[in-house]
């Protein structure tokens, strides 16, 4: 298993280097999402403190061509989540540093990521708690791995169909359905004007949007007058909220306009 994972990772890393050099990774995710069986595979986070079960689940997911991240505690889960928001989470309830219910609630405040509980706690009230927190399913142990894999495929397919527009490059996540913006795992408070501006830039990624074009579109969208100075102020505020030294998204083309380069 180790050699198989290493070979897969080496091939994936080579492709990712090529795509990153050519600035294609965010573009492919933005345009197509994650395609099953392709270079951009769906990422699943497994949080289970039973080491053998954790490894067994990861092995089964790896064979199905998912990218798998494994953790054994809530602290590890939060660290992994902030670094790279997964497409789905398999979550135990009883963990060394707390309950999976707590982590599920923490996740749902930050992103609409599907959660499947995997637990030995088979009480009806526990299952209801899981569903009330927004979980897609509550699976009790022992369970069939084949059925679990089928559930995962169905949930990921449904989640993909329900997502009208999401940008996620691992650091910046924008969910237009829920009107949520996260940078580095932390939610950003954006104004309606900043949100409209952000959407215009992201939807036209790589294209230069002139001052006149942006002003016209913001006028049409909000029905309120926005001049060039107000546009610059909103751009600067937005950059402070979503960018840091390592993550740059908005380029100011002097004398012409702005461009999304993320």
C-alpha cells in the first residue's frame, strides 16, 4: 500500500507542478470542479481515533481514487480542514479530545461540506443530533465498506449538482449559494458591494476589467452610484480581507482597471 500511495502521489505531484506553473489548477477547479478519476480528485477527510479502522477506510478510499487526509482528533481535524477544505468528511463521534458533534458544528459555520458520521453510538437521540447539525448520514459500526463507498459517491454527486458556483483554491473559499467567504479557514465579513465586486472579478478571472466596465456593472447590480474613487476603496478593503503575503488575487493594472489573478 505504501508503494502504491507513493507512486500515485509522485504522479499527482508532477501533474500539479505542471498545472501550477501554468496557473491552471484554480482554473480547472473553478470551471469544472473535481472530476472523478481525473487529476483533480475529490478530497475526503477521515477523522477516526481507531488507528486500524482509520487505515482501512483510507485504504478503501485510496483504491477508489479519492485523495485522503487522515486525523485522529478534533485538533488534528481543524488543522487539516483549515489547510485544505475537503469535499466530504467521515467523522467519528467519540474522539480523544471531544465529540465529533462539536467539530461538525465548527465545520458547518465555515463551509457547506458534507459530513457522514461513523460511530458505535447507536442511540436514536445521537443520530437525531447528527442530522440536526447538518450531517448527510449517520452510519453505525460495524458497517459495510461497499455500502459506505456507495453513500459517499451519491452524496458527493448530489453536493456537486447542488453547488451553483464555488471557488476554492485551498486558501480562499467562496460559496455563492450561502454567501460565505473564507480566507485561511476564517470567515470574512464582506459588504454587498464588495461581494458583487468579488463575483465580477472571479467570474471573469484572467480578464482585465476596465474601470468603466466595473463601474457600469456595479451600477446595474446595486442601483447606487459608484465612482472610481469608491471602486478603489472597495478593492483595497477587499484585498485586505482575502489576501496575505503568500496569496494574491487582485491585480491593479495601472490606468486601466483590475484583474483576478488567483
